[in-house]
C-alpha cells in the first residue's frame, strides 16, 4: 500500500447545535489525514478551474447524484 492509497480517518470530535437549528462540527484528524484532505481539496479546486466549473456548482452536482 503506497502513501497515496493509505486510508486515513476523520473523526467527529464535537457537535454543537446552534439556536438557529444549524450545527457546528469539530473534526479530529492526524497530520497525515490533514495533508491528504488538503491535497484532495486543492486538486478538486484545480480540476474545477481547468474545466471552467464553479466549485459550488460542482459540489451541488455531486450532492444531486445521491437523489
């Protein structure tokens, strides 16, 4: 298993419910997970840029696939 394919974990540390009905989440990750999350996020932004797709539109499209 290479470093690139090694799984990483994201744990929910705390969930705070707000008065307006929303929630604030705190996540716990180690350094390796933080680095991988950053890499994935930057790749996503760059891919959207190359494809001339708005990041918000891309995320909305992904969420709509679950419907």
